[in-house]
C-alpha cells in the first residue's frame, strides 16, 4: 500500500493522527508494555472530567478520548515517573492533578505542543513540589503552547526558575507559590507547614544581619514566576519567596496582568521588563531588595511601552542585594519602585512606606552607561511619560546602603549610586570643612528621599536619521513617531530621538516628560531629589576606594568643587505639569485579556487497537512499514527500517541513506549513526541558509520522511559498542492538515539475549563508557559516566522546536552547510560493513544522484567538499575552515561551527532561548547579539557571578565559558539536555578563542567597561 493510500485509512481509523504532544503520544512507557502491546500507565488515577467516577481500568490505561482526562499524581517514590508519563500525554481539555502532600521530584515538569490544559494541586499550602534534587533547571516549564492554567500548588527549591511560561499564549498562574529554602535550613516534608508562610518584620540590611523571618541566599534560583515572550498572561493570588533575581516577573510579553499577589524576600519583588501593555494591581511587595520594577533591558526581542501600577503596597523592601550579577544586582536595598528606559507608566493609588533609599527611583541608562554610550541604540535609554499621582509615601531615604567596595574595585560602580545621592543631599554641603572626619562618617552622611530622579534627559540629535530595517526600509513607528524596534532590526549608528521634539527643537511636554501631582508625601523625609546624574562621581569613587589623601582640607575642597556647583535639586514643581504646561498626562488604559479559544491544531490520542494493528502489520522484506508511520509504535523494529531489525547500524531499508555531519551535537562522547528515509517517489528540496534569511531551516523534507539517529558508545580497546538509544523524527500531517515532526525516543535493552529498542517517552539514564579515536581529528577519547541522559518526549521539542519551522521536533542537524562533506562513519568499530560501507563521496551530490534531493546547485568539488556553497568546518580539525591552521580566523570559524551545532538550535530568534537576545547562527556578526559585552537577561547561578556573556580577552570573565564547562549544576550546564559531562576539548577551544582572538576591536567590546 502506498503512503498516499495508507494515510486516509489511518485517519479513518484514528479520527485524526496522533497528537503533537512532546516527542510522541500515549503508546508506550519507559517502563513496560502490556503483553497485548497495549501500553501501561504509571500516571496514577486517570479519570474523565465529564462526570464519570474515575475508576481505573484493568490495565490502568487512561480512557483515550482526547478530551477531559484527569491524570492524578500521588506523593511517593513513583511520583516523578508518574508525572513524566502524564505530562507527555496531555491533550486539549486534560488535567494533570497533584494530590495534597509533599513531592520529591528529580525531573522538571515540562509541557509542550498541546493547548487548553490544567495543572493543579489542592492548594498552595497543601501541595508542595520539591525540585531540590532535579536534574532540570526549571520546576514547571510551559513552552510554545496556548491556553495553560496552573493553580493551587507550591514549587520549592527549583534549581533555576520555579514557574516558567515561554512562548505561551493565554497563560494563567493562579494561587501558586514559588519558594526557596534559603540559608535558614532545608524546607522538608516534616516542616513545610511551618515554613511556607513567611512574614516580613525585620529584613537584614546587610549580609549576616539577624533575619528572624527568612534568610535569603544567592544560591536560590533566579525567577519565582517567569512568563516571558508570551501573550495574554494573568498572574493572580500568587506568591514568590527568596528568588535571587525577581520574584514575580513578566517580560518581553504583550498584554499581562499581575494582581492580588505577594513578593517577599526576593531581590526584586515584581518586575515588568520589555512588556507592551502591563498592569500591576493590588499586589504587596515587602522585605525584598526592591519592591517594583518597570524597565526595558537592552539587546532582547522587543521593547516595552505602557504599563499601569495601581493599588499596590510596597513596604519595608530593605533586604540587602543578594543577586549574583546583571542589572538587578545594582538595585539599592530600600527601593519601593524603580523605572529605567521605559516609556508611558502610570503609578497611581499606591502606598510606599519604610524604604531606606527611596520610595521611587526614576533613572536612565545614561547613569549606568554614560551619555550617548548605551550600546543598543534601538533602546531609548530614558523613561518618559511617567505619571505619578495620588500615591502615599512614608519614611523614605533614611539609611542609604554603603557601596560594595569589592565590586567597585572590579570596576562595577553601580552600588555607588546611593552614596552619590547622599553626598549631594548633605545639609551642610555649602560648608565642606564640616565634612572632615572619619571615612565611615563621610560615607554615611546624607539621606535619600521619597522620589529620587537622576535628572538626565537627552538632547535633540538633529543629525540622526530615522532607523531602517535590514532591507533598507524605515522601521514601523507608533502614533507619536517613536520607532517600534525588535531584535530583528540592525543596531542603528545613532539613537534617533527627533520624535520627542517639535519643529523648534523644544521637547514635547508633557508627553516626553514626567508629571507628579496629588501625592501624599510624609514630612519625615525629603519629598524629592534631582541629583543631576554622575556629577561628583569622581569624589565618591575616591571615597569608596578609601583614598585617604582626598580627606585633607584642600583635597576635599578640590574634589568637592564640581559637587558644590551641582547639589541635589529639591524643586518638585519641575514636574508640576498642570502649572507648567496646562495639562497632565492622560490616564493609561487598563489591560484587558481577550477570551481564549482552541486552535484545533492538536489531535486526540489514537485507539490502542489501531496502533497495534498498524505496528504489527506484515511487510515484505526490505520494505518499511510506512502505514505505521502515522502512529508511535511500541518497538523500533515494528517500522522495519533496517535490514537487521535489531541493529540500527545495518543497511537501511527502502533507499534509506546514512549521513554524517561536519560538526555534531555533543552527547557525552557518543558515536552516532544517522539515516534519512525519504518516501519512494518523493524528493527533499535543497535549501541552505539563504544568506542569513533561513538560519534555522535547511533541507525541506516531504511528508513521510523518517530521520533515525542512534547513539552508541564505542570501546575500540575491547572491540565492543553499546547501543543506548535511537531517536526518530517522523514528518506527519495533523488532522487539521498542518505538517509537524514527531520525535520518538527508543531505548535499547536486552530481551531473551537479543537487543530490542522500546519506546521510552519518559526518557531514561544509562551508565556508559567510551574509548575510541575520533574519526575526524584522530584524538583518543576516553571516559565514562553513570548519568548519560535520554531526554523525555517533551524535552525533544525544547531543542528541535523553532517558530519558523513546522511544529514539533523539526530536524536541526541536516543543513547543507553541515552535510557538505564526504560520507564517513563516525566509528571505525564496524570496519566497512553495514552503514560503514556506504560510498565516501560528497553527501549532497550523492543525495542528488540517487534522486532523494532536488534543487541542488551544480557543485564544484574538491576532495569531496563543494567549494561553491556554504559549509561549516569540523570544529576539532585545525585548518578545516580553509584558513591557516590555528590562525585567528581558523579558530573563530571552528568555534562558531561548534556553537551553531550545540547551541544555536535554541539560541536564535525563533528558538527556545529567543528571550535571551543571545544568538549564535552561522551568519551573524560577532557583536552584542553574539554575546560581546552583552549583559545577562537574568542573574542567579546561571550567570556564574559574571557580568557579561562574552568579555573580549577574558574567558574567566565570560558567562558562556563558565556554562559550557559546567558539570553537575543544572543552573549552569549548557546545553542543559542530553549531556552529563563537560566537553573538555570544545571548552578549551572556546577559551582559546575568547582569550586570544576576540579583542577590543570587536563591535560592542567597549560596553564591558561601562
């Protein structure tokens, strides 16, 4: 039967093909298969939400209705496996429910490729999911789905983020809590009832101070609640405790509401970052370092505008800053609200009380970077359209934090800000001789205020043209003429700001200014300070560095000269818009989230009897069981892909073609056997990178294509090779007519003395060892690990899913630039038998010659390499780039090949790490978007305590170097999936490139010193 005939038959039997869920559907478990090939389920009780009693069937298999099932997870030793088995099956209308109790989970909860699902517990005080021993960085992660609700549970001690929604449309987090044990001892099953509800009475001003309520720790994860790059997000009735970055965050998102929630003992309590249309409503921020933040971060996917902060309480946010690095590490303790580089904010009907630095800090990137030095010129460095009215502010600025002298010594001067404010607010500033005394006295003189402004605004740059996109067309603009940049636009040569000024060159007020009115400012604090930017910074630096020579009367007078000419301005009437301009800023619209509707793109689960019928069909020798490709067969051999059904290294059936890559994904030194099966009578279509316009796409494969990749571990010294897993990618058509790639992991095991590969949707681990010479470099590779990881079904899509490719697990390896080489097996183990005996000619030419690839350019071949098309070099073969071996150009080309294959599948503007703004495709210039002096988007352990992704000349200061070399730390390991050991040789080459090749001449290299 042809594939064209098989598909309608299967569709009729299934009423739609298998769902897109994860890397597969319900068929099979990583643990067992019933004797009649009907898979078992370990996902606890499973019931139908339509009102049935929920009684288990004899085989404990969920009713495969495709709608309204409940997967019930109970505490205990099987909880992790039950959770994983359930999460990879979720279909529209399903619920994954955790019972009351304490759960020890050693894997994260990952939801992908479905819609309209509910994850719930029985209350955030009653259901506690502990991820302290998890191998994954995130507790609960939802990626690229529509319609997910998470409610009534607590996530404890996630290594990184607790709740992460990325690429989610319509996401609700309701009545949930993120909490870390912090430095006060482990929260356990025995004590969580007493430890979950944290009070705010006396936060520690400095590290080591008594902390009666909660002991913060920089070892805690980054974000508590973290929706990013999403749309229509609602966070309500929720809480975060102890995050080392932000407690409750929404970033790079359109339309978001955070309401009725609480943040306590985080570095930043609430954070709105690069959001278009955000709202804080009726929240409480207490005992954090800073209460609320609304700002734009540079060099990420989009820039924000328009947020409302209404009816919130910020109190006693005076905990010392315990962040590792990043912008949030510069927030001074004792800050109620801070804004930076974000336009159109309304702050109304809020209460700010007991903040040791200021109730409100209104600042700009000019203060951080210097005037005109913000490297990302798509970002407006200044906050404008700031409307602060009808708020209550009490007891502000009474104890300014001292500078961090260790950071200052390293050139990180941000912590000097409070000292600068205090010095400029000295009541005796006009009599500097009174300042003589001890250094401690000088550093602690002066106070903050209710509202503190850096006083910095830009001037009209009349010579700066309107910015253009990469095609040379003007970028879009809003109704005010402001450019609407995204990360896809090139960095302009200057910061365009003409839209802020009228024809006479005067600033348009109050639109591009700020209005303060009708606020109740208590008289226990200075109402307002404009500290005029960095004037006098040299004095503060000298004091902070403890330069005692400046303390002589003449030295102090000389140093204070500039400061005396520019003390703080306390005239709040500068922001009285009604008096100055005859109007105030209009109130901003409240955020409204439209109702959710299912897309219909996700199919119901198939009937097990249909799976059994298709997978056990008899086929002729040498033919693939193509009728079965529309379902997930429990055993690999049921597809009949290989001549020897229990050896995926044998010759492929039905015209399958083995292939290898120039540079490959590192997987604990595994040797890999790859085969592509293109359906008879069809051809793939040649597509390369299109000069940077198709960075993720490669060859376009027809429906019915199968790509098989087997992972083996070779010991040439003993003449053995252990098969561990085979992963399939199958291109299918959904019931709605859309193509998608299904990824299926199979784990090899022994059965009656023979190897068999069983579907393992829940993934697995293996103990492996290796001892062989690399086929390309000739290097001897030896080692072992007890923790080789087979990703679970949903993890497949994390790496393989990109928004510009078909849904599911689209291929990421077989691109022309990575296939442009002669075929040669990765291992010498088989000699010249099986796939090792395939012709050693250029692979693209061979594919064209045998009729499975169309549109290939006429190739100019030299030693099996096409010289007239793009190509990635072997990363580990000096000189393979075509440049002189180990020259700067050769090292850079090989490092970039490694980073593309190992990192770019996520680090691109359509991938799982798109929110980072750190992209590693082959075509990109090595500049800020490639990490040069780019600040991290988040702090926490993943930043390694470092301030920039890539620091020219210093691998020891570069985050990327730390993360590639990391082991045994899910916060830092990168890539985070499918490796347990560091790739030592690649890490050494990366460090060599950073230390000896990347220099101050690279674009954006000067930004590391701002």
